[in-house]
C-alpha cells in the first residue's frame, strides 16, 4: 500500500493576496484520485464505508484506518473511465480535495490550503469564488473550513482509537491474495487487520470498555468489511474483461455494413411474405 497524500501536488495557503480572483469548480469528477489504491478513513466513517469497501489498518508507528480501492499500485477500481465514483459512499479524504489543512507548528495552528493543480481551480470565475471583492472569504470558504475542522477533530478521535487498538495488541499483518480467471495471481500487503482470536481473548472488562465507547462496533465493522475484497476482485475481473474486449479484433467496416445490409434485406423479405 502506498501513501496517498500524493493527490496533493501544489497545495498552497489560501490568501486574499494570492487568490482574490480564484474560484474552484468542484463536481462529480474524481479523476484526481485515479492513481490511488487506498485512502485514509476516519473512524466515524466506518458504518457507511463498511458496506462497500474493505477497511484495513495501515502504517507502523502511526496507524490509520484505510479503505482498499485497488490491488495494483496506482490503480483505483472504484473510479470509472468518466471520472465518476463507482460507490454510494465517497470517503471524506477524497471529498475534501482540493483543500487541506497544513500545520507549521505541530498542530498548534492550522492553515487552509488549496491544491492549485486541481483542474477545477481557475481564475476565470468558474464555480465558487474564494474571496469577495473586499478580499474577505466567501461563504463557500467558510463551509470548507467547517468541513476541515470537523475532519481534523475526527482525525484526532481516530488516532486515539488506533492507539487503543495497538495497545491491546489486536492487530496482525495481513496479505490479500486475488486469483484471476486467467490464472494470474495478485497480492496486496503492507496492512493490518484485527485478529478475531485476540479480540475474543480480551478480558470482560476490556470488552465492556470497548463496547461502552462504541469502539467494539467499529472493530466488528472492520472485520465484516474484509469480505469486500471480493468486490475488489469482481471490479478487477470486470476491468480486465473490458480491456480484453477492447483488444478483440473487429470486423472491417465494409464487411459489417454488408452484414447489416443482408440482415435488413432478410427482414424485408420476411415482412413481405408474412
């Protein structure tokens, strides 16, 4: 699994001096996430994400939950050729783009940044303006700030959750193996999953504590979501079928026209004899 902050290419602080004439046209095009095979997930997102994605834990010292989007590097199987997201729930990490917080002093203060490489970033007035004529932030920017502030709060809660999971020694390294119909075998490694055996071995007090904070539910949502590796396999199989179909030889245009004409003549004969 790879680090996915790379979807941000040129994130710079949002300011009236630099972005007085800037706008952002966001929509349903998620092409910017085409080359990511996983993205971070906040704990609060587990209930929505578990129905469609495999949720795992990634990292070593700083663990974070993540959803699996593909098996190969630089491959997002949840993204269509048209840039549309092919799942009901879109992770907040993806939805917050092209905006992100940066912190120059280890979390004491945060600055709102925008990725100017985002195709929807423009200075032609398309979409939502970042600043009014008086160079004060627009309501759009205010809403972005609220979203990122909530995201940061959930990030801290998720960190605390992951710290507890690690302290309880519930995780074990995992590797996903996917066998294709062609005989090709693919594997994805570098992530962790909760061990059911270790979870069952916890004392009653520990289990009660996890249940009281709803973290036990999060652990079981994670475990149940692992079945969605089958969804990843199905998406990969469908993608490969599409590629094979594109490679298949096609009849020359004249031959196809001739067949079409013959079929039309046959239909005309049947129509006159019926």
